[in-house]
C-alpha cells in the first residue's frame, strides 16, 4: 500500500512537471501565429533571446507587420525563393520593418523572425557591401541556434534538408566553421567586419 502510494505520488509529481513545463516558460504563445498580439509576443521573446544569448542589440526602431503569403510573394516576386519566403526585412526612413507571414506555426515564425532580425542587426553593424552568402549564412545560423535552444528539433531538421542551397546552405556551413574556431559567443563579432566568405568554402 505504501509502496503503491509512493509510486502514485511519483507519477503525479512527474505529470505535474510535464504540465508545468510550458507554463514555467511564461510564454503563452499560441501554436499558430495569426494576430498582432501573438506576433508581438514572439518578437519580445526573440529580442530577449538574441540579447541574452548572442549579445545582439538594436539601436533603430523595429516594427513587425503581419502579411498574407500572397502579399509576401508579391513583395519578393523577382526572387528565386518566391513561394518559400515566410519573412522579409526592409529598412525605410530609419526604421526596420519586418514583414512576417501570418498563419505560420510558432516555431517556424520564431525562427524566421530571429533570421530577419539578424538582417536588422547586420544593417546596423556590418559593411553595406557584405556578400549575400555571408549575410544569409549568419541569419540561418542564428535561426538554427534559437530553434535548438527552444528544443524545436523538427524545425531544425526541416531546415537542414534544404542545405544544398548555394547561398543559405554554403553560408550556414561556413558559419559552423567560424563557430567551431571562435566559439558561439564570438560568431557575430567575427562576421561583423567580414565582406565575404573566403574562397574554397
Ligand atoms: Zn535572410
């Protein structure tokens, strides 16, 4: 009886831990992001993570705008990635405006937002003529980092499957080399002054 009771309490305790886990994170972010309120919650979380884990800070104002997939596609109509874009960083009149596709799953939205915010940081900190492979490589690296830290391994795998890409894939693999050499905390500082990835990467 006593033994059974102990097991019962143990089971109850682990069940409570399981139930408490999302609440303990204090996020309260819905599964699908389709409102300004939900988007802003993800934005706050992204700012906190990028600042605390990567020391990534922003000087200029930043605004998040939710748009439909159709609207986003129209904005990138000349891009070869049209149809696969879920976020877009723009800069107008001294303000960052990040367009984010609505009705996107929480993990996808969070990773994409951190990716686009990396482009904001690059605009404020990196040489304006930095190559696309370098800037997208860093943005993907940050995206993967935040997803790992969040335990969003499904998303990580999804992104990993597209890494044959000559810009995103090549750039990301180069960032992994930088991380191995200088450490996670120094990647931004190392990339900050670079213009391109060295030949042979
Ligand atoms: Zn990008």
